[in-house]
C-alpha cells in the first residue's frame, strides 16, 4: 500500500502545512473574538449567516447541515441549544412530515446584526490587511475550484 502513496513534495508539504496552520490560527482567533465580543460561538455565527442568506430566513435541517458540513446529530444538538437561547426556532414541514425547518428569530437577527460588523473588522485586521488584491483574487479562484470539486464528490 505504501508503495502507491503519492507523498507530498517539499513544496506541497510546506504549502499544505502553512494552509492548515493559517486555517487553525485564524479560525481560533476569530472564534475567540466573536465569543468575547458578541456571545456567539463560531458555530452560532455560521448558522445565523446561512439563515440570513436565504429567503424568509428559513432552511431545511438537512440543507443547512449539508451547507455547514455537519452531521445530523451535531446539527440537531446545536440547533436545540440555539433555540433555547431564542436565536432560532424549529418549524415542522407541512409538505413532508419527516422534514423540519430551522428559522431565524428576531433575536437571532439582532445577534447577527450586532456580531457582523465586529466579525468583518476582525477578518480585515487578521487576514485581509495582510494580502494583496492579486493574492486575494488567486485565493478566491483556488478556493472556488476546490469547493466545486468537493461539492461534485459529496456523498
């Protein structure tokens, strides 16, 4: 088996490890700032962003879970915690008795409206201010291409 492994070259390994370090450090820092400044976790923020991006602020559980790359149990537990804090509600799907929707509440809209400006400033200070416009375009193109491939290969 090890004979067929396409080991990373030195350049590939450096790029991959640098990307992983960036992802971990940036994600961790943004999460801590978000929690401290808005009392929302990164997961709360991700759910609320997804819900504000769709009409009526509602999305099927399975579609939201797929969008966030979350397993069903994580989705269920996290939405229950958010509902307990009044950020979202669960609505039954009248067309499909097995389905349900996650719907953002007014409190959820207020929370994301308060958190978003702080988040944007942190993204600028921690990331955007340190890359050139050309690097940003390249990163966007690479990211889109990899995400498209991941979406094609999704189970």
